[in-house]
């Protein structure tokens, strides 16, 4: 999840104009959103208490967004994707870094 969040943040630095005009950039961000959602689902299945232990992470919304992107891709709203990339993902990244502690 951390690596996918970092990738999204890197992609988002290209800006909204690039996001709107470059299908490959949108696809890259969407793919990483799927990775995050799948990782969140796996983490919850492995340890359901993680949701209570890390309430600052929006576990269920991540899983739902993954499902939406993967199964209803034709109805994906680029505005929601961009907002997720530039607002939600940085918050997720911060929460994950805090939860994982310093790298050794």
C-alpha cells in the first residue's frame, strides 16, 4: 500500500492538465488505486482488528473504490480519481508511514 501510494503521489506531480490529457497517466493512477484496494482487502481478511487499530485509514472506502475501478471502469469519474490521488492518497501515505514506524 505504501509503495502504491508513493507511486500515485509521484504521478500526480505531473499535474491535473497531464492527468486529463494522458490516458496512460490516468491508467497508472487507477492501477495503483486497485493495488491499494486489494492490499487493504487482504490486510482486513488477514487481521480484521487492523481496522480498529488504525482508524485513521479508510479501509472500507479503499476496498470499495478498488471494486468500482476494477468492475465498473466505464463509469469511473476522473474528478473522483484525481481528488483521491491528490487528497486521500497523501493522507493514506502519512498514516501508513506513522503506523509502520521508521525504516531500519
